[in-house]
C-alpha cells in the first residue's frame, strides 16, 4: 500500500490465516477428556455474499469451485437472514471436517475470494448428556484465533462455560485474547 492509497482512504484487504485450523484436532482430545465434549459432526464456513464484482455468485458455482458434490447430503450452502453465506459440512470425523473446511477456505483464497471469508465454526456436544452444554468453536479467519461460543437458549449464552473452555485450550489453540471479538453468532446452522 502506497501513500496515495493512504491519502485516498483505501485499505489493503486482510487475507485469512488458515494454518491454525488444524490445531483443533489435537485440542479436541482436551475437550473430550476435560469437558466431556465431542464433535457434533458439523462444521460451517461463513463468508460474505457476492458484492457484484466477483465472477462466482451462484450457489452452484461456489459448490463447483469448492469441488463439492452438488447432490451430496453432507454439504449444504445457504444464505442467512443477514445475507451472509454458510457452507455447512457434515462428517462424523473431526479431522475430515477440519480438512474439508480448510480445503474450502483454500479454494476461495486461490480464486481471489479470500477477503470474503469471515469465520469457521465447529460444533461440539456433550458426550454424556445432560452435561454442561454445547459449544461452538469459532475460528476468526482474519486473526487466526479461536474462541468458544456456548449458546444456551434464544439469545443467551453460558459465559462461564466459554471461559472454562478457553482456560483448558489456551495452551493448545491460539485463543482470541480480545473478548470483544467473542461475537455471539445466534441461529447458527451448525449444531
């Protein structure tokens, strides 16, 4: 970025940091042994819908770009009420989920759509119910950091559980230190 860009108010778009995604597979062992949480078998990728300048705008085009089978029941693409796109992948194996979400991120970045990526979400549920509650591990793609989100009911969350998860995982995952970035993502399509 040059001086003209600064004077004109243009900013350089931040590309996503993808490598820290793989740390989740190791951290899942701690989630299971310390908090009795296991993968829900679902993960999601949240990204901005097309702004009109991108050549790939249709859902079928995005799925084809990502090399996902359009008829597969384990992959869905939807648009939420705010206009953001959700790619949801179902697979009982967490390592496979992480690999598929990483592959989707990589494909979007390689095709010039990396600045549209927002976050990845991985669902974790109680291994032996009733337990303490479900947790969604959120990966902020631009920061390369994680945070837990534990929704309990309509627009309520279990902050105590979120802080416990952070305490157990902070040596295994790059946790987001700025709690103001721990956004509540209500009505997630990822269980």
